[in-house]
C-alpha cells in the first residue's frame, strides 16, 4: 500500500465498522441505495465489465452485478471489503490501493468497459494522490470506456484541480451533473457527478 488514505487518517478506528453497520441498516430498511448503479447501467451495454473503484461495502457493484454486469470491486479498507464479500457474493472484491492499481497482477488482465467511483472516493484517497488514482483507473479502461465519478464539492478537492487531473490522466470530460439522478449542473452545486471517457484510439492512416 502507498500513502494511507484520508479514510484511514481522518476517521477513528471504529469508523469502518460503523459505516458497514449503517449501510446494512439502510438496506434492511429498504432505503434506495442503487442510484449510482442505475446511472452507470445506462452508460454501458448489457453484460459489461465494470470496475467499482473504492467499492466500500459493495452496494454499487452488487447492484450492477444484479443487472448482469461482471464486476470487480477494489478498496483499500479490508473491513469494508470483508463486508462486501459477506453481503454480496458474486463480484470479485479485492483489497488494493487505487494509486497503485494493477489488476492484471491480481488475475484480472482484461480491460473494463466502465469504472465507477462513488461515495466520495476522490475525497478519501490520500491527499495529493488524486491524479495518480485517475491515471490508474484510466489505465484499466478500454478505449472509449467511461468512468462516473461523484464527490462533494466542499471536500477539499476543487473541481478545477479535478478537471486538470482528468486531462493529465488522458481522460475526457463528457458530462457533469449535480446529482446521480442527473439534475443539471450549476456552479453552486455541493456535489458533482462527472462522466469521463478514455478516448478511442485514432485509426492509423
């Protein structure tokens, strides 16, 4: 693992289990936890291969798997990954640092049609590694693959910095919304959902 994530350094040792318990209670209460997955499902063909980067307890990846996609979920927190494995068998859940992501070495050499980074993942990675995370995610996408990234605009990672890191990672900004249910983007929004794309290779002439 590289630098400790802000999830590890900025929360107390019991936070991960609290988070697991919270989402288990929400699921038991019938709370709609599938909004991010519904959006990503509209962006890809049936049966796509999807990377759930920063998968947490697996709620997004599990919903995508239920919709017929092949899902690999990755998170740096072993407590969250253990919960994903226990609650959502089917997808492959791995403990890994997104800044050093190399899924080929973990037995997943095929590129992904899409990636999703939900739950403020970009606000919880180690400070200063956001660009590296985007580069490693981009490296796992096939040409013309998409990534959906959502995080709060008040979380210490300005959108101007994010947009610069997107360009440096070789990705293209396709769309931006204020919510996962596609409410229009506006400059005062406290949340941003950005759809990125890895440009397709240009045909040789």
